[in-house]
C-alpha cells in the first residue's frame, strides 16, 4: 500500500498571510488539525491547531480584551508556522510514512508531486488502515498467541486453519516476548472457537486470547 492510495485529498491549504484567528476558524469548520502553508503554489510551511492556539496571549496578561483582540488580529500564520516540513511522495510505502511520523513525533505529512502539495497523510488515515488490517469491522474468531520464531511456523498455522475450512479476515505478526517467539493476531471465519483452539494448539507456545468479536 502506498501513500497516494490513502492520503486525504484535495488538501486544504492556508496562505502565510492569513490571520491566525481565521486559520483556526477554517480548521474548526473543516474538521482538520493541520494544514500546509502555501504561497504562489509552493509550500512554505505547515501549521497545526496547536500552533495557532499557543499563539494566543497568556490569561495572566494585564491587557484589556480590546488590546488582546487587536494584538491577536495582527498575528499571521507565517509567524507561528513550522518552516521545516517533512514530506513524502505519493509512491512512498505507507509504513515508511508511519515510521517518519513516529520517529519525528508528528501527526501528518504533506504529500508532494513535482513540488506541489497534492494531499496529506495523517495519523487518522493510519488508524483507518490499522482497523482494516485487523479486520476490526468484521465479525470472526480473533486469536492472539505466541508462536515460535522459526521458518515455516506461520505457514503451518494458516494451512491448518484453511484446510479445516476457515477463511482469514486478518493476520498480523508483531514482536514477541523475546527473540525466540513472535506475537500473532489473526481473525478467521468458518470455524468455531473450539475448532480453532484445537487446530492451533500444537503450533503455538501460548494462547493469550481467543474470542468472537
């Protein structure tokens, strides 16, 4: 899966000269938390709702409400935006985009094509993908188990379930408790809980959880 397949587009952009109050109202109206800042067709930064909110004066200020409103009206997006922006291309693998976001503690990445912003991939988009990968919206028997980390082990599990007539909705492999095992989460249909238990019992180290959901 590539970023271009799951990015949000068309993307809402903000000019650097927009007052922060207008930018914040735009974000609230559109239900977004960040937006690329674009001038003359080129991205010059990115701004988040937190950037805009943090630009407001402290509540401890002695200024009057009129003075505050005047000062706030003079603050523009260019004054609070982040000029250093990490970006990705449409053909970036989705897991690479996720890794960049996690490693840099950011919630979104503008997507560029020939220097032009064509979309944005956000943490919300990644959550939606995670739901699909885990089959969260489909009913089935969900299994979490520790399996030995050895060649062919996963193939044995999938073969045992499919041979018995089970179909897979989801199958995920994660880091285990130590280097000798892996954590597997799968969701299957066509079999009962007891059937699934019996089929995988000889192939796993520990059955952590099994349920219909």
